[in-house]
């Protein structure tokens, strides 16, 4: 049996919130996620780039990956319904 983002939130990184299963989305509801800020020049994909209990955790994850946190927005992941 393979792990899911519900068991390890890091598995949600790189995925669209819409691609998460119902169980994953329910388990991750309330977590902060980082999305690249919309820029018409770049047209970023709407995918999770960091996830954690607060924006500070997301910022640390982005910096650890060499990404500029100023280019991201941080929002709470809502429940699936």
C-alpha cells in the first residue's frame, strides 16, 4: 500500500488541490498551502508548492527548495465541501 498526502502532507507538493482525493483533501483541510502568485507573463500552474500548519512553515519549505517566498501566496486549504 502506498502512502498518500493524508499520511504525509509533503506528497501534496507539486499537485493541484483539485487532484487530491476526497480523503486527502479532508485530512489536509485547514493546513496552509503556498501557490505561486499569478503573473500574466508566466501563467503559473495552480499547484501546491509548500504545505504546513502556518505560513512560516511554508516559507521555510520554499526557502529550503531555493524558491523566493515573495512570489507565493499563502492560503488555508478549505475542506472539500
